[in-house]
C-alpha cells in the first residue's frame, strides 16, 4: 500500500515531523489485490459533551458493510490524537494476519499523528461486528463503528424480511470524563466510593465502576444530568406486518444493558455475528463486546413503543420503535407519558421469565454448524479476580504449573502494583504493557511480563474461567471464535485446580462466540465459563475482559499460537514498524500504574509511517 497514491502524503507527514530519514514503511503489504474493498477512516479529536474522539467526525464511525470472503483494506489515518491510535476489527478472525489485529502493544505500535496504517484482511466470519480503537481507553471515548459482513447463505435468513443499515444499533454508555480519567480516579480512590445502588439481595450485581449518565444508540440517546435530561432517543422505524433483523452491538465501555422492547417479543438469531438456533425472549442482557441479532416482528397495533435499554439497577435510556403511520415520536404525548427513567432495582436480573441472560443461558449453534473438537490437548484455568482486595486460593502456589499460564511472574496478593487501589487481573497477574509489541519478537513472546497462554498451531485448548468477583466479566478473544461448552455458577474445579470431569459440557452444538460473559459470584459460589479453541490461527492474540476499565487496569492476557517447526511466520520485520517510539521513556514503564504508562499510551514521539 505504501507504493500507492498515498506515498506523497507519508513523505509530507514525515517531513513535517522532521524525521524523514527515520520514516519506514509499516508493514509493507504490497498493493491490494484486484477486487479489494477499500475504505478509509480518520481518527480524530471530537468536540461533544458525550465523547472526546471519533472516526470521520461522526459520533459513531461510518458503517462498513462487506460480503463474506471479501478482501478488505482499511487505511486508518491518525489526524491529531497525540498518544497515537490503532483500529481493531472486533469479531473478525484475521486468519494468518495477526499483524492487522490493531492492538497497540501486541500487534503494532500506535499510529502517530499524521500517519496512515493500512489494515488488510479477509472478511470472516459473517455477521454483526465492529471496529474500534485498541489503544488505551479510546473506544470508550468514541472511536467505534459498525462492521457488517453479509452472508448469502445465512441459515436464519428466512426469518426476516428486512436487514437495514439503520437497524444496525451501536450501543454506548455515556460518561462525563474520559476512560483514562475514570481509571486514574479509581486508582486513587478504589471502588469503595461506588455505593451499592440496589437491593442488598442484588448487591453489586453488574453495577459499573463508573457513574451512569445515560446511553446512546448510533449517537442519539437520553442523557441524565443532575437536573435535566438531554438528548433525543434513537428511532427504529418499521412497517406493520414486516419482520426486521435488528443488529445490536455492545459498544459500551462499562455498563451491561438490558434490551426490552415493550409489547413485543423477539427471536435471538445470532450471537457475536455467528448464527444460533433461534431463542424466543422478551428481553436480553448485553455486555460490552457482545453482539446480538434479533428478529422483531412488527405485529402490534400501529403506534410508538419504547424499547427499554436499562442497566441492571434499572436506569433506563430507552429508544423508540416507530410504526409507519404512527405519530411523530417527538409529538407523541402518550409515548412521553410512559417514559420510565428508573425501572427500579433488580428489574433486569437474569433468570426471570422471558429474560434471557447469556451468562446463565444455553445457546446452540445454528443447525449445520460443525461440531467442536471432542477432546482438548491443553487446559488452562483462569481466575477473574479483583486483585485489589483478594488473594489467590490455597494451592495456587504451584504457579509454575502451566495450568495457570503463569511464567515467571509473581501474582498479586491482596494489593495492586504501585500503590494503586484499583486493579483487575487474570490469575492475579496484572497485565503489564510491553515496550515492544509481541508481534515483533523473533522467537517467542516474553513471558515475564504478563499472563500468556501458549499453544502450538493445531492444538485444541480449553480455557476454564472462574469468577470469584462480584462483577460480570465479558471475556473477548481476538483471532478466533471459541465454543462455549458451559456457563453458570458452581464450584467446577477439582482439587488439582483443573476442570472437574463431572461438569457437563455441550459438545454437540455449542454456540460459537468471540465474547463470553462470565457470571459474577452468587452467594459464595463463583461464576464460570468453559470455552474451547481450535488453535489454527498463528500469532499473538489478545484475550481480555471487554470492560475498558478492567482491561485497562490489568484484566488482559495473550494467547500465543506458535507454528510447529516454522520460524514465526507472523512476525513483521521490526524495520518495517511505524509508530516506534523515537525517544526512551522518562519514567520506568514497569510497576507504575497511572499516568501515561498505562494501557499503551506512549506519550512519546513516534516514528511516522
Ligand atoms: C471517512 O472519511 C473520509 C474523508 O472524508 C472519506 O474519504 C471516507 O470515505 C470515509 N470513510 C467511510 C468508511 O465512509
Ligand atoms: C441543579 O440544581 C441545583 C439546585 O437547584 C443547583 O444548585 C445546581 O447547580 C444544578 N446543577 C446543574 C448541573 O445545573
Ligand atoms: C402495550 O401493552 C400494554 C400493557 O399490556 C397495554 O396497556 C398497551 O395498550 C399496549 N400498547 C399498545 C399500543 O397496544
Ligand atoms: C410536531 O409538532 C411540531 C410543533 O408542534 C409541528 O411543527 C410538527 O408539524 C409536528 N409533527 C408532526 C409529524 O405532527
Ligand atoms: C441463573 O439463573 C438461575 C435461575 O434460572 C438463578 O437462580 C441464578 O441467580 C442466575 N445466576 C445469575 C448469575 O444470574
Ligand atoms: C502442587 O505441586 C505439588 C508438587 O508438585 C503437588 O504434589 C501438588 O498436588 C500440587 N498442588 C496443586 C493444587 O496442584
Ligand atoms: C497472601 O495473602 C494471604 C492473606 O493475607 C496470606 O494468607 C498468604 O500467605 C499470602 N500468600 C503469599 C504467597 O504471600
Ligand atoms: Cu471485567
């Protein structure tokens, strides 16, 4: 791509920065093959009370719609984001293309101001996906947009009449400060200042680490200030008698939301883009990173209806379902009269009739989906702890045992690094950003800095998540989908720390997903999820909680899949890297939480692309 028409732009950008001599291609991927679907995106600061960053100057980045199997190239330019940026293709498996995964610190250096990085990948799988920044907390600050991959052979296509761009619904939660600022405050104060907002029976269930101001759908929504409500709800338009595919994208950075259309039930037909056997529901919970496609039949009297979008505490920022022929929603007094801003505590607790809660419900892959591998070669146990206050269980001392993926790191024990009062971890290991992204390591990823699950190409790997904490953690994998073999609450580990053989696994038709919400502790019983990965995609891949504040404070690991006997074909030559810091950091990168060391915000001059 660097040899194409944009070459002059790079030269100019490099000159402007006065580092022409150091400019290098990043990485040289050659010219796009004939038929490549090309797009460009510009990441920039954005002036709005609700977000500080945006793609292409719109609250939600432009919708990219491609077909299954298309070769897609997206040229991402960083206009003016001083710490650098990068773009991740959430849900896309990027076979043999780990370099294009967009995680700053794992797959690339951040893109410097004025530079363009070209991502290229084959569109797979089909379904509802999205793109978002994977540098620091930038996606929660607004760098997100929808990515739809269509499939002419969708097994559920017969269930709907319309699949419209305006029915792609990007959900966001709204805050008064940036994710970085929220995190800095939490690190200073801890979570103690988060008052439980509900009935003690549901204490802490799904509450967020950051205060709720409201939600937006495609940049519209009700925002609740101290004294006044601002914003307009998004309007979903339908015609009586038709069946619509609504594509919900969990773009929230923190809160989980319950989606509940009034007076209508619906069918869930896909999770994370991948088709499932339809499940009927009146309401469903969606966590950060998840996608849910539903078919909603416009089979009620012509009118306006609220689609409630509420937190587990009942805070509601609904949108409108508008039937053609009904009053303009803005003028509909009966609609206004039925707006409920607070649905009350416990309104959204899973397990109620008609409420589908994916952390506690069974979904099956659509008929015709191949069975998962019936046996695993490797198994890892991964705890999801609040490391600020808890310690590893007895027996965990065997940290050298590879079942925990811990290699030479000392797990936290009841405290966070650097005196911080807030950190989330995996196996009590707080993720530490690399100074050189994993992809540039010539032989293997250094294992002393973070949790890294290693597999050889072709291995079948089980990951057993155990959640002893009071919050749900939506665990998201890059480069893969996993089979969700089991979810729920229970003590599922044997005395050796491994999955007890008595736990029932769905080995016939488990849902295939890239994000699984792992239930919080109920009473003293931990939540769990067991997932199976066929490790057929080489490279370093991120695997993390999708709640921005959790990932950013340490709940992050890598799955490194190494080809047997092949010398690391995913490695991008270091001399092709752009975004490489051109000055050494002034503060020690290790051990210090807070400030600019966190979450790969380099804050140093970066070599232009
Ligand atoms: C983003 O904006 C640029 C510049 O205006 C434009 O060329 C590009 O087509 C836009 N991208 C998309 C995906 O619409
Ligand atoms: C809200 O109202 C109170 C009392 O009337 C006032 O003191 C406060 O400044 C208002 N807050 C905002 C954000 O307007
Ligand atoms: C929606 O359901 C409520 C409660 O069942 C009912 O009172 C109302 O009339 C329904 N709305 C319409 C437009 O049918
Ligand atoms: C809504 O109300 C406004 C102001 O009262 C009016 O100008 C507008 O025509 C109304 N729209 C509809 C569709 O009735
Ligand atoms: C899961 O559902 C059961 C009832 O179906 C309920 O008792 C339990 O509390 C639910 N667990 C969670 C974590 O919501
Ligand atoms: C820890 O390691 C020792 C020695 O290898 C072994 O006897 C013991 O069973 C291990 N404990 C656990 C919980 O794995
Ligand atoms: C971790 O802390 C707990 C509780 O304070 C203590 O019992 C345990 O010995 C500590 N473990 C290690 C390895 O320091
Ligand atoms: Cu989390």
